[in-house]
């Protein structure tokens, strides 16, 4: 069995969500850095890029990275809006945990099948 058959798209989704979590955390950490431009990853585009590139995550993530357009621009050029970033981080964390739970359940099912349970 191939890895794609066992876990489907969830392995790639975990990779994209992990990269996105790091990017959102960087945005939050730089909320008061003058001139910092907030970035985000278009999840669907990154996932499609991973499938098209055969798993080349760095290239797919780079192509799906977008600069966030602020609702209220800052005078110092910083485009981080803390509430927006915190919300996106929380939503991504829940989706990441959901993907991990699905994979854990799938692995447990496979393990039980291999044991003959």
C-alpha cells in the first residue's frame, strides 16, 4: 500500500498547517515591529501545489504565501492586526489537532488490523 492510500491527503494537510502555524506565530511575534508585513498561506493553493509538485513542500508553500492586507493600516508600516492573527492561529490550531486526531485513529486502526484484532 502506498502512503497516499493509507493516509490520503492528511499527511500533506499536516505539513501545510504546520508551516502556516509557524507563519502566523511569526506575525504575532512581530506585531510591534515597524515595517513588518504580515504573511499567510492560502491553504487550498498550498495543498494543490503539494499534489502538483509531488510533495515539494517548500516550493508549494512559497507559491501559496500571500501578504495580508490590513483593515486599518498602521502609521509605521506594520500590517499585523493582532486580533486577526490570533483568530487565524486558533482556527489553524484546531484544524491541525483535528488532522492529528484523524491520523492517530487511522494508525490505531491499521495497527489493530495487523495484530488481527
